[in-house]
């Protein structure tokens, strides 16, 4: 087995504008305690119970969960959370019995290992929890294996590089062995060290790969035997600048709803070349609590449907309000105010994804760009530096990101250039709301005017936020029509009304859905086909845009 030499990535650094006082820094007040109400949306039920536990209000947590279990006696998550509550009381026997019941009802054992570790601590040394911990290290015919707690998740994949993310049970060295042959007869190894400082998560970067090539991989933790799975494979992207045919799945609005987690299997059945998650990916809504943020990521990462899909589908992400802070929030113009931006939301987002290098330099911000063949993608951070839309000269991107966006757009030469925003560009998508680009019209005008001034052709827009799937055409604001594909009801129960009357070309909300986008830049007149596909795999609407329309 060969191990590659370390790969050095050099980033351009921006100068941070830091502020050191204790104010909100012009951000929207989170008002998290306002959510201490009996909300029966499933994605909120156990967040509320955990919030009670973190506040030491154990009797209220118990009462709330028992009320929920009266109508949902087989709910594994409620038994799990009750087990944590009893552990906090020191009632270890009762806590363990509830954890055992949760696993019996289908809770992933990895949830018990992952945590929240601080809340699980009173139960950590009980025989049951130790058995769960040790179950990740089974003895097999090939030796003693050690499986990751969460992942592997394939993140950024280029034509020569692949990022693969993991969560492990304890500080470890994790190696990924990569081979073009499924028998893994001559693998190349890449490794990283994972520590508790990153919530036991880390990314292994494989590099020096061949373009447009299928690779198989296995995982080795410390000196244990490597772990294989039929899902452990990925394909590198076509060579940069090369015309190609490929597809992607995209969307947002992915609250944790167990009956709808099958969406990830539905997406998998269409075999997309990559997946874009454009915000509201997990619904945290508690920026001041690191534990709540970690818990909300962990319950998604434990789902088998999610793990099957992301073990081989390159996944690229940005965040929106419910991942970053609370509903319709803005973070304000400062790097380090409020403190939760730089101490919780930003590092925890980084810990839970495997995106390309962020192009914000040495300041926070999840904006970046990447290429697939001769198609460029530009991913925007629409929350960290956003200011109050009713303030003076409001900005969604902040001056540093806006300057980066313009410079990036000038340099792109792809047949199509896809700008991805967590909120819609079209003003008609959300009525009079100022949370979309409707609240930042001058900045949007600046961007669209820049496209016309610089004669930048082939631009498409993609976005999320609205709990439905739409297509829009924006006329008269650039030198050609701007088409926007919007989708953000991957798993959510909550739905927004359709918008045909407002002028949408396509608008669908009957079921959970995702956007499936097929690029063909090998054609004489390259095309992009956007299809709305339901959670049941039904193709319900489609729209094809030709490159000749975007010039």
C-alpha cells in the first residue's frame, strides 16, 4: 500500500474587521427561549426536550416527552431523550433501560456514541453504553475492524481530488485507501488525525486522482483492519474545461422527519453526479448552544438512508437562516459579533461538511466556487455578514464577499455559470418579504448590472428557502433572461403555496421534492434540463434552457 505525500493548499487571506465588545454587533436577536413551547413538528419535538434538559428543567422535559409518547409510543428518539434526562438526574438504571428501548425501536447505536457527549456523560460508563461503544470494533475474519460512528460522507470531488468526512468514537488516525479496482489490490492511502477538538470529526483528502474515473475505497481507523462497503465508491469529475454530460440533485428544507428520510434513497436512485444542499439543511435554530447544533447534525448523520447516499455522492453545502441562527435572521457586519457566529455556528458548520476550501480567507464565511467539466458553480453565504434589510444600505453578502463574487465572475469561462444562493433572487417568490433578495434590491441590481456590463454570458441561478419547487424567469435586469431554479422541500412537512399566479413557470408543492438538473455541454447548443422529482420518484415538471438563450 502506498501513502501519498501531504498536499499543500494555499489560500488567499483577507484582512478581518474584528470588533471586541459584547453587543449583538447589529445581528438579529436569536430569542431562542421564545421557542420553549410545545411544538409538535417532529423536527422540533426533541430539540425542545433537549433545550429543557440543558436548562436543568428536567421535570418539564419528562412531562413533555411522556405527553408525546402517549400518542407516539414507538418513537425511538423520545425514548433516547428520556434516557438522557434520567441520566442527568443520576437515575442510571432508568436511563439505560430507555436507551435500550430506543435501540430496540430502531435508533442507530451510533447516536449513543456520538452524543451529545456532555449530556450522555452520566451514562457513559454503564455496561450497556460500553457495549455499544465496543460494538463499533467487531472482530472479523480479516481482523479487528473499527467502523466510523458517522460517515463516510463524500464531499468536494474535483477532477483530481476527493474529500471524505468522518466522525469517530475517540481520537484516531483515519486512513482512506483508494483504488480503481473493486478488489482493492493496489490501493493508495491518505490519512488524517481526528481529535476531540473538532467533535471527533475530520476530513481525509485523496489527491492525484484521474479525471472522470470511478474509485473504490475502504476505511482504516488506527491500526485496525479496513472497513469496506458496496457504497464506498465515487467518481471524479470530468477534467476542468472539458465538455461533459452530468447531473446534480439540489434542494433545501431538510428538517429531520423520519418517514421522509427515504428522500435520500430516492435521490440516490437517480444517480446524480453530485448533490447541492442550499440551506436549511438540518434546522438548528439555536445559535447560542453548541450542544444543540451538534445534536441536530448528529441525528441526520445517523440515518442509514443519508449514509448510503453520501458515501458515494459528492455533497456540497451552504447554510441558511435555520442552520446559521433563527428564522429570517441576519448576522450583522462583524466577524466576531455576536460571539455565537464565530464560536458556534461557523466552526460547527465546518466540522460537519467536507466542502472545497472556503474562499473567505482568514475570516469566516462559507462562500466558495468549484468546477465540473466546463460548468462553473459559485456558492454564496447569504447570512454571516447580512445586515438588517430595513437599515441603511443593507447588504446580504457584505463588501468582502461581493468583491470576491465580482472578481470570480470575471474570471469564469465555463459554458454555464451557476450562482447558488440560499434565498431566491426573484422578488415574486415570497411576496413582500424582505428575507429574500427583495430586501437587498440595490445589491442584486449591482450584481445583475455587473453581468451585463462585463458581458458575462451563460449565467443560471439556483436557490432554496421556499418549501416547494419552482422555476422562474427574470427579464429586463440583465442583457438576457435569467432563469432561476428553486427547490426547498426535501423532507419538510411544512409547505408554502404554489406561485403560478405570481408568474412562476413551474411551481409544485403536493409532495416533498428535489431539483434534478442535467447538463449537456457536448451539444452544439448546450442545454440544462431542470426536472422536479417527488419523494416517490415521480417526474412532475421540467424545463430546458439552451445556452443560446443566455447571451
